[in-house]
């Protein structure tokens, strides 16, 4: 795992989804759902800590990086500029 600033979140989600897809193909496997999570850095203790997660179902089991990445982005990637502020308010 690696830490990324929020501005690089989309790229990080794509990278993790791609790696997971590669592993699935190597195993000749597919997934029907995945756990997606985001966590603040444990090394930035001055920041409010949060670690939201959710299970994202897929319409059909897949090993395709595009499908898995799209599903992960549907939850993890901010769609508004207030996303981080909203997450911190939720605690």
C-alpha cells in the first residue's frame, strides 16, 4: 500500500484495481464484489482520522481491469470538491 494525497486518489484507485485484476487473471479467477476503502495517513495524527469502506457488487463476475476500476471509482473517487470536507464531517 502507498499513501497518496486526495488529488491523486483517482490514479491510486486505478492502480490498485489494475493490480487486483492482474492477480485474478493469473489465478484464472473472477470476482463478483470487492471491498473498497480509503484511509487517512496514520502518520498525520494532527489530521482527523477516518477509514470509510464499502462492499461494491459487480453486475457479473469479472477479471477485467476496466470493469473493476470503474466499480471502485463509483464509490471511492470524489465527484464534488466538497467530498473531503463531507467525509471529515461524517467522522
